[in-house]
């Protein structure tokens, strides 16, 4: 997550965030078929989502995009068929810089 988070930094998160996640940095977990025993993969990325109408007063995710702050890496795109295997574990609050 360079330049926001450096190697060796400590990160402060708020567990189980509520409300919108749009544009926030999150700790996300993806439990796909490739990781049935390990609990899935974790990543820290900037969250954005595209939603579609699912009835008069309801909506559902069309896809979720997890974008790195470091341009050397590609975004992770979670499509509608994989949304159930994805969850936001925590919301980024602050960085505590490592002194070593």
C-alpha cells in the first residue's frame, strides 16, 4: 500500500465497520475455492463498488473493486457471482510508523 503504508508499519483498524465503505481503505478477506482450508486471502486496498437496483427499494453489488495505492499492482475485481465469498473485516484508521 505504498505510499500510504510502508513495509514494517503498524496499521490501526476498526473491526466490523458499518455504513458506506466507498472510497475507504479496508482490510478485506476473500474465501474463494482456491483457499478452502486456509481461511482465504487477506488484503489492504481502497474499496469501491458498483451497485444495481434489485427491486423498488433494494440494491445489490454488481462488482467490488479493491484498488492498490501502489501503481505497480493491479486492482482486484470481485464479480457478482463471488461477492458471497468476500467480506470487509475492518476499516483503516491510522498508520503507526515503524522506527526500525
